[in-house]
């Protein structure tokens, strides 16, 4: 069974972690060697990160793997968005 990767949730979580560390996108790119244009696309959910990028974030920027893939708190936000959308519809 193949696991679906949610680029949007990963992007939101990545931005949360970066900000919690007090880092800019440029600083993350300096630490990891990831191109700013690529990192920006990952953090906005336009593209999925490569395994190489994920490993660089873990090893060089010291992101914790299980935190990067913990989207549970986003589930309630998603439900709230749906409720709001349904009200306006």
C-alpha cells in the first residue's frame, strides 16, 4: 500500500518548525545548501521535497524527523476551514 504525501500539510509544518527556530528561509538554505527557489516551493506546498532535501533539513538544520511529519494539529484547522467554507456556501 502506497502512502499519500500531503505537500500542503508538510509545507505548513515545515514553516512552523522554521519559524519556531527563529530562522528565515535564507538561513535554512545557507545551512542546508538547498536552493532558495526550491525551498520556497517546498514551503508553499508547490512541490514535494526530495529525500535529499529532507535529509539535509534533518542533518544540517537539526529538524526532528517525527516533528516534520506530525500533522495532527492541522487536522482540526482543516475541519474548521471546511466548516467556514460550508457556512459561506
